[in-house]
């Protein structure tokens, strides 16, 4: 039977079934590859060769990063704020000392210029 769009309803269900069969075939292909590797080498394939394990590990790491990233950012922000608060008095003292040094230097230059003018 055809629907209004002109597509056979059975065709759509067949496409889904074919997709499921292809997925099953891929799983079987992976399973056979893994079994053959283990039979030949005596151990499961290493992570470098096992693409499925690599994808699963990447997904797991991404989920872990998504969980920990906000708290890490908050911790880092708090640490930076704390550091800035602790360094403010030292910066203020430094600025005051530099200002005093320039003031003394200006006073000395002023005295020298007055002495030259009076001579």
C-alpha cells in the first residue's frame, strides 16, 4: 500500500530492518576480529588497535570533563581572586615607595636647579 506521499509503508519498515541488520553485521564483524586477534595473540587487542574501545574511552572522558570542568573553573576563579586580594597590599606599598622615590628625586632636581639659578 502507498501512503499519501507515494512511499510504500513496507519500504520504510524494510529500511529500518536493513539498518538494524547492518548494525548487527558490524557488531559481528568486530566480534570476529576481536576473537581472531585473541586466538592469534592470546590476549585482547590493545587500545591502540581497538577503535571501539577508543571511541568508548573518548566518550567517557568527555562526560568526565563535562562534570568536572565547572567546578575546576570555580576553584581556579576563587584562587585567582584570593591571590589578587593578597597581593593588593604589596602592590600598594610598592606604588607608595616608587612615588616617594620620584618625589625625593624631584626635590633633589628642584634644589639643584635653584642652586644653579642663584649662582
